[in-house]
C-alpha cells in the first residue's frame, strides 16, 4: 500500500486535456472507454478478441523464458546450457555415481532432458542401511521389503535390461534369504550387466549366492561382499570383466571355477578374505588389474598375464607371502606391501618390468638396499621400510618421489625432471640419538641436506616445511635452515604448481600457529598472501554452498609484530635478494 501511495505522489501527473496523437494511443483510449462503458463491455468477449489476447499472453510468456538460438546459447547472457546438451549415456553414467535415490530424483529438476533420462534410468540401488522407517527393527525391515517389491513391480518390470543392480542388506536372516533370491532372480531375468550383492553376516550365518547369478550370461561386473559360494561348479559367466570378492571364505576350487567359467576377466580383486593358501592366475589372457588385500592364510601369489598393467598386493603383518610375476612385461603400476620381500627377490622381479611407471613399496621390512635403474619410472613411493638404509635411484623421467620413515638412510637420486617430492620423517628416539657428528648435528640431517642439494639440480623447486605447529614456505631450496627435530615433513613442488593452490590445500588440512615465507624480492606470492590474509572478510562467501569450509572460515586473527616484519637479505651463494615474512595465526575450532 505504501508503494502505491509513493508512486501516485512522485509519478508524473497525467495530462487530462491532451488528445491522443498516435494510433496506438487512440486504440488504448478507445479500449479504456469501452471497458468503462457497461453497454459496450460485451464487445471484448468476441472470439476474435479472445484469440488476440491468447496470442499476446503467449508472447509475454516467451519473453519471460530464456531465449536460446539453435546452438543453445542464451541471447541475454551469451552462455551455453551445456547440462541440457549432454547425451543420454553420459547423463546415465553421472547418475550411476549417486547411490542415494533421493539425490537421483533431485537431478530431474535440472532440465526436461534430465527428467526424461531419470524416468528411464537403468541403475537401481537398494541399501537397507540408508532406509529409515519409524519403529525400527522388524517394522523397518518390513518397510524395506515393501519398498523393494514396489520398485520391482513399477520401475523394473517394464524394462528390457538393467545396467546396474546393487543390494546392501544389514539385517540378514533365513526369512530374508528367500526375498533376496527373488529380487536377484528379477534382476537377472532383465539382463542385468552390473550386479553388487553386499550382505552383512550375523554370527556365522552367510547368504549363499544362487545358481542363477553364477550363470547370468549378460553380467559384466560382479561384486560379492560377505556371501558364500556353495554352487560354483556350473559357473558360466562368459562376459564377466570385473570380479570383486570381499570378506568371503574362498578356496582353490572356487578360484579355478571363476578362471574356467569367466575367460574375459580384466579386473580381479580379493579383499579381506580367508581360506585361500595360494592364488594362481595364469590362463586369463585379458587380465589387466589384480588387487589382493590382507587375506588370512595367503602364502603365495603367482600371476602369469601378458596384459597385466596394475598390481596391488597388500600382505598381512607377521605373515609371509611370496609374490611371483611371470610374463608381465606390460606391467605399469606395482604396489607391494610385503614383509618377506628380500633384496635379491626385489632385484629379480623389478628387472622384468621394462615399462614400469609407478612403484609403491609399503612396509617391506626385510629390504635393506634399494637399487632402481629405470628409464620409464615416473612415480616412486617408499613408506615405512624399517631396515632400508641405502637407496640408489637413477630415473631420468621421475617426476614424483615420496618417502615416509624414521630411520637414517643414504639416498642417491638422479632425476633431472623431478617436479614433486614429499619427505615425512616420523619421530623415533633411536633415530634422533643415533649418529651425531661434530657440532651436535644428527647424521640424518646431514644426509637430508645432501639430498636437498641433489634435488636443487632441478630448476627452481618450491619447498614446504611442516614442523609441529609451524610451517615454512620457500621458493628456493638453497640455504634453508631446517629444525633439528626428527618429526619433520617436507614437500617440494615444481613452480608450475601455483603456490596459492598449494597453500590452500595445506591450510585446509592443517592449521599452523606460525607461517613463514621466503620469496625473491620480485615475487608476487608474498604480496598476494598478505592481501588475502589481512584483507579477508569476516564471513567469506566463497564456501556458502559447501558443508566443508575452506581455511578462511576458521582463521580468527593474523598478527605481524616487530619481530615478524619483512626483511631483505642476500644469500652468500646467490646475488638474488630474498624477502622473508612471518605470520602468527589464530584459529577457531572446526
């Protein structure tokens, strides 16, 4: 009401005696006169008038909508609606990553095309863990059964085939087994391609996979978690490409049945299972990836696959497991966690992989001396190899190196193309007290300084040092004074990685109390960092729509006192002026 009064008061006064000068004004004046005259009011309800009003309203609606040309470009904002232009297979692939049915339903509001694609979506996920109903217990289980049965009759029944069918049962019993059999039968009769069955066992009771699943000719992916295989003798899965078994009792006969009945397997994974003493995979011609994770009782892994490219083998602690690879010349990624890997066995195996690009050694406690001569190796990771004291690495194309350990080691590295290095020295009383030279400098610190000197052969690497609650960032490796503490983390990156992005990722993970920066005088990074911290907003709008906020939302206060002011200094071995600044940071609780 107030807006109307203001409009009447400040709007331009109408000229009552002015005569209409244009045809448009004359028509408008005649229409007003006709509407005010009760005798002529019926003239506006003619069919011709109705058609005119309808066309006018349609034109107004079209103007309100976003005007787009043939290429899907908005004429007003000059942008392209790429979400609506995605093809159906890509949209279905995106929807397949959404496990919650509610999230899949929400995507239907993006556009009409997404709404129609959702209506014909061919992936179904039934997870009892996320299904909540009032009452709990038997009531919740009954509601879950009713929900699955309804989905089978309304959504799955009209379909010809199904892309993915996932079933996760948390409360399993003898009565539930009959329902699971019927649901899986309905999925296999619809020519399902990807099938995932996860049943959390109750005591010693496990769900037995029915024979109809082990004879589904259309299956390309089968994932079994917590199940048992009693009827595996007549296994025929000719199109199966991916097989994953987790928390199951597996024996040699079951593995051989899969090898004989599934000749097209490319991805094989065995995780946290028991009952198998020796794993032998030798007749799968298309085998590309193998993962074996902490299987009880597994003593040997022998693989003969000419097309194998990726191998993950994680052994259990205090359990010997020999790994033998034959005819694996195309292996590109090797990850080993083996407590029985000796120097001789490692050298014998590593020389058989000429195209190896990634090597990860984790907790190989029997390794003492490591020698790697490889032209194609690009990534090298060494984690907690307790007895390792010497390493010789000659890799001209290595660009990433990571080391985590608590022992003094001698390292010789030839890697002119190194772009990233992470060195995590974990605290150890023996390592700190062992080996000191004149000046009370630990021997491992001397080796580290020599190692940084080797890395400095690569051009202009950035260094990040994290020590307890302090962080140091330097745009040069030369002349950095490191703390004499064994609990130290160093991260070295190539200048192609922006320091702003690197700092954002680090501060998101850890909240240090002090941050020191060493930069050349002509560098812009220090100025950008100072402006970002000192001129920050109280309530940043950068993460308004995200539940996990960035570090700016937790930074409470920043101080730069007299002892923390910037200073210029010239290093002895270089004529470059370096600028040093320090910030004292105060954080709020997350």
